[in-house]
C-alpha cells in the first residue's frame, strides 16, 4: 500500500502495545486519527508520540474518525471493546477494517463487528514490547502472525509489511494451534526473562551487584542467540547436559536447591530436554544425563 493511500487509523487502548504502535504507524505514513483511552489523560499521553491524533474516551468517536481500527487492549477486553464498537450508532462498518493483536486469539472476538459488516483480522507482532521506546529498534524483521477473513488477512499482511514486519501465515488455525503458538512465544520471551532472573540472582549470591550481574549475563544470552542464528540448534548446543557431565550438573542442582527447590527442578527438567536434543543430534554421551536425571521426581539426588 503506497504511503499516500494509507487510511486514517484509530488505536483503541493506551498500554504498551498502543504506545509502541502509534509512533511506528505514524512513521509508516498511517494518519493516526484518534486514540481511545479509558481516560482522556491516558489518550493524550499516547497522542504525544504522533502527529495530530485526537484523544478521546469514546469508542464511537474513534470509530467515526478511523477507517482502520486497531484494538490494542488486553486479551480479555477485546470482545468487550468489539461489542461497544458494534453498538455505536451511525457507523458504516462495511467501510472499516478492525484488527486486534492478541497472539492466543483468532478473529472470533470480533464477531459482532464482522456481523455488522466490518472486515476483521489479527496482526500479532512476534516480539517483546516491554519498553515502547525500543519498538522502533527491535520490531523490523520480526514476524507477525496474520489471520482473518480473506480481506482482513490481506489487510493484516499490508499492515505488517508497512511496519517492517514479516507476515507469518499458518494453515487453518484451531484454538489449540493458537494456544501452541502463543505458548511458544511465551517460552522464548517470558520464560527467558525468568531464567535470566534466576541466573542474575545466582551471581548476586556470589557477590555481584544486580546491575553488574545482568550486564555480565546479557552478552552470553546474545551470543547463544547468535550461535543459533548462524548454526542452528546443533551448532549452539553445549554445556554439561549435552556432554553428559553428571557431576557438574549434580553440583548445579545442589546449589540451586539450597536457594530454591523450584529453580533446581526447572534446571533439572531443562537439562533433560537438552540431553534429549543432544541424543537426537547424535551426542551419545548425553545418555548419561538422561540416566541420571530422567524419570525422577523433585528432590532426586542428581
């Protein structure tokens, strides 16, 4: 879609996703017509990152001003917002496209709007947007799951490309498929943060201040990802679980149990998963890890 043909866009929501999307849409040439927030103050705060956006607390006003409506609210609130929009009087929904951005949901929460004549779709950026100011840096090149009716999926692809995202199309997605997709995203984003938290606390216990501990670990995390990108799973695989170093793993688990049995169990299970991968890749020494860790309940000796 040429920049000159990009349509007036309304964002419903004022959270991290809305604050990330607004300046990116503005930069991509989408005229931000309105920001709809629970309070005018919240809407104004998002408007400050765009040009000429109108802050409002009224979904109807937002729908009047925009032809592309992006519902950037929590998953549980999407259907409620869609019902409010569909109930707004005097809106020709046949001229409008509505999208949400929830990774675990399909277009079903937008059913009222589809019934009213709107084109509906999903565009979920497969990226961590915890800090909106970094979105411009980290979003380009990321994937974005797209879904919807025929026109809605096409609109979601156009929007993704305009934001320098790579559209990620699946075959027909069931509810279970979407849950699996979202679980994969959570494992790599949220659970990675949990692992970094555990690792940071271990270095703190060894005497480093938290900021120094995190600064020491982040290059290691980045290096692992670089190895994965360059060499795939096999090239990045290393460590005691892969090479069957049971004694080292035993010491790890003893130290972790002294601080947190839950963290120790997480390490045990992840080590088992790495051993399984190593065996699949032909690393026979990983069988020692499986024998030492496999099938035992929490509190096992190794």
